């Protein structure tokens, strides 16, 4: 039985894969996100029963190949306060359950992922300004995107040959060609002609962003941390409606991009923080490819 765990990261087309792609893998039983989280995320580490988890998942698979996906396995992007404990704990749970598993992890250049994650924070009800969010350490944590650390940890558990590292940018550049290569590597059987490439989780338009952030001040919701003036019943639905309906109209401007959030100093700080990690990553993924897609590397690398 071939067992594959897709662990994220968040904001690397995980929702698209879970909605449009993984259910179409005909030679694997796809475990829904809610079941993946129920078994591995929402269980106490010290009482986790790996034998029961294995039995339950094999029952779901009906002894076919198994495909499990949850971006929360690398820790939800808005929970910086957990400082990697969840990521490491779930890695150990997966290994205890399926030590033979193949691990799939998608990466995205940090400066792009950070801006996407901040927009998700606002969609979820957040109110902090970008810089306060970025440096809070409580909602977002810079260390969360030291990719080499997580990959090295999984390598140590499952073996380097069983940990498959992909770039979101390469997927976005040529989706069909990327998927053909990934299918061959992971043993997936998928009819690509039946796959929808519709975009999900679009960004926020410039005209919608201040409106959404203002509405967020009028309800209390657990999104890490936020400010709120008062809780007005029903405002959660108002916020969702603004994004779902008004954000679709071009009248409200173009979608926000990195340049709308990152100052020159921010970019330099991000470069200084992640360049060493990405240089270590270049032992796994060609440095020229990383550089082409905008990953910061140390000078001379």
C-alpha cells in the first residue's frame, strides 16, 4: 500500500489540491481534511494511539493506497505562538502510524507567502496592521517559514528519499506539466483532462481591504489576536459577505500584491532572516531554480 501525506505549507494551493485534485486520484483513497485533522491534529500527543489511527485509516482506504492532506500539519499560518511544537508533534504522530509514508511538502517564497498569509488573517477577521501582524510573534512567527528546519526534521524520521519537496511557483508556472511529473514521482493516477484549474482563495482587492478591516473591529472572533471595538451580532456574516460578493467586482480595484505591504526595509529584513535557510534548502532544490522564483539566498550562492 502506497501512503502519501501532504502536509502543506499553507497558502501553497492546498485548498485547490484538496478540492479539485486529490479526490481525482483514482488509485488512492483520499482522506478528507476534517478526518485528517480529527485523527492527527485534534488528539493529545501523549495519548495518541498510532495503532488505532493506522487501523482506522486503512479501513477508510479499503486496503487501497492512502492519501492524507492537511496544511495544518505544518501548523496553521496564524498560530505563531505554538513555535513549531505542533509541527514536530504531528510529524512524530505520522511516523508512529505510517513509518513507510511518503511526505509531500509545498514551499512558497517567504515574502510572497507572508503577504498572502496576512490577507488570510484579514479575511478571517483580523484587525492588526501589516507590520504589527508580521512582528507580533503571537499571530505570525517568522521562524515558521524556515523551511529547511521542517524538511530536515521529516528527513530524519522518514528518510530523505521519502520526503518530496515542491515549489508552489513551479506549479503555478505550468500546472499540467508539473502535475504530470508529480504523478509519476508519487505514483498517482489522474486524468488531467478532468481536472478544473479554477482559482480558489483569491486575494483581496484594494478597495475591499479597508472596508473589511473596519468591519472586523465590530465582532470578536478567535484569529490569534485582534482588536475589536464591540461585538455586534451578525457582523461576522457581513464580513464574509463583503469578501465573497463585493470582492469579485473589478470596480474595487486590482488585487493586493507584495508591493502593497512590503517596504524596502521589510524586504531587506526578510532577506536577512531567510537567506541562510534558503541556501541550505538549495542542497535539495537547485539554487538557480530558487533564485529564478525569487527565494532569497546568501550572497555568492
